[in-house]
């Protein structure tokens, strides 16, 4: 396993639409292992492959709170059912460091996907799990949570993030 670099906004890679995986083999499992290690190291609860620069429809998550690890793997996830009722969480994103905002999303959803072994599964998600899987699935479409905010707020966040980025690279010698 290896910890990868997480790509942060603004970066065109994050706006790519990820491609379906034809089958789950050792290469995909290695990618999922790396993604999980990267996510744990960054203290995140979800990560999409595109966030480490791989445009494949693969997500890892772990929303357990008691310190016991409970990794979840989703390959080619598809939402089958979305509830009309909404829930609101204050969301953050490993690709949008240090910013948080409230986002409304369907409270319940049903997701069909392939697991770590490549087996077809259906998950009925609600609450935090539903929000998290929907946030991660947005990444597969090149969508970030800041896209749900007002244009003004989004522009401000992106501007601040790019300033922070350029500051890191700037050297005066
Ligand atoms: Zn995210």
C-alpha cells in the first residue's frame, strides 16, 4: 500500500468524468488499498479515485466512529433510488482543504455497485452514509460540493485556495 498525493481544487483533473471499470482485478484492488491508506492518512471518511488522479469509477469510504476500521469499497456505483426527503450536513472535502459548507442531499438512497471482490451488491443508505456516498459519486462526475454553493461563495473559496497554492510554490532567492 502507498499513500498518494490528493489533488486539490482548483485543478482540471477534478472536473473529469471518471470511466467505468470493466472488471475488478488485482490492479483495481491495489488502487483501492492505496486509496484507503491515503484517505486514512488524511483523516477523511471518503475518497474517489479521481482525487488521486485516477479517472476510474471507484470510491472508498469508512464512516465508522468508534476507532474500529470498517472500510467500504464501491466500484461503478449507480444510484437506483433517491428519496425526496433531504438531510443537511456540513460537508468538507479532501480536495477542498479547510472549507466547510452545509449541503442538502436526499436523505435515503439505494446504490448498486461492485465490491472489493467484484461482486454485485446493493446498499440501502441513509443519513451520513447516504450523504457521503452521494458526495463521492459527485466526484465521479467532476462535481465538487462547492458547486452547490452560491457563485460568490464558490468563487471566493477557489480564489483563496489558488492563492494558497501559489504561495506554496513561490520562492524568493
Ligand atoms: Zn470530496
